[in-house]
């Protein structure tokens, strides 16, 4: 049996469900959340990377608000 490994970018896109594998299956454990930061992003450069990541994660923002109140 031979396994042909895609490039790391392709692999991450498959894991993040942005691409379908050309063959085989990908299985995910229950309650697993996968996120990655793309190499090429379009975002407001006046904000920090931390602010960008936090704002793009609504669940985190809601928890943060609950803790602050």
C-alpha cells in the first residue's frame, strides 16, 4: 500500500473541510473544532492579529462577554 501525501496546504484544507480528498475518507472526533490561519489573508492591518482571531470566533467573544459581566 502506498500513501501519497499532499502538500501541507492541501492537507490543512482537507482537514479544515475546505477541500474534499480525491480518494479515501477523513474521520473527525466528536466535538473537535479545527481552525487555521491562512497564509494569505485579507484583513484590516490596523488591527492586531489577536484582535482579528478573536473577532472571527463568535463563541469566544460570547464567553468573554459572559465572564466580564
